[in-house]
């Protein structure tokens, strides 16, 4: 996985360099909002999405960032991985 800051996304590529999946983000200071996760249909079912999710969360932790999971896939993934709860922004307001 590599960060492509000029495109505001992390990319996962296969051994030939083909784009297998990506996670887009918006960075503001130490806050990173992950906005979308996408896996190319040719790579579905291989765990690319989960691999990307873990990689972007590990990257955020290493850089001391707070994560705002806007992407539904990533938010769901985080619900199954409480080990990242310490770097995820928590809202004190409920949306009605």
C-alpha cells in the first residue's frame, strides 16, 4: 500500500502494478477523514478491503492522527476491530 497524497488516497496494487483498491481521504492537520474505500471487481474476495483498512489505520496511528471514518465500509470494519478505538474520533452529539 502506498500513499498518493497528490490524489488524496492510499492505493493497493498487485505485483504488476495494477490498481487493486484504494481508500480516499481528506487531511486537515492531525485529523484524517477516510471518505471512500473501493476494490476493483477483479480483486474482490481476496481481502483487499480489509488489508487496506488495517494499513490506513496503522498509518494514522504511526503519524499520530485522529481518524474520522466517513466511509461505511471502514466504519463497519472498525466496529469489528476495537484495537483502533483510541484513534477514532467520537462524537458527543447524536444525529436525529
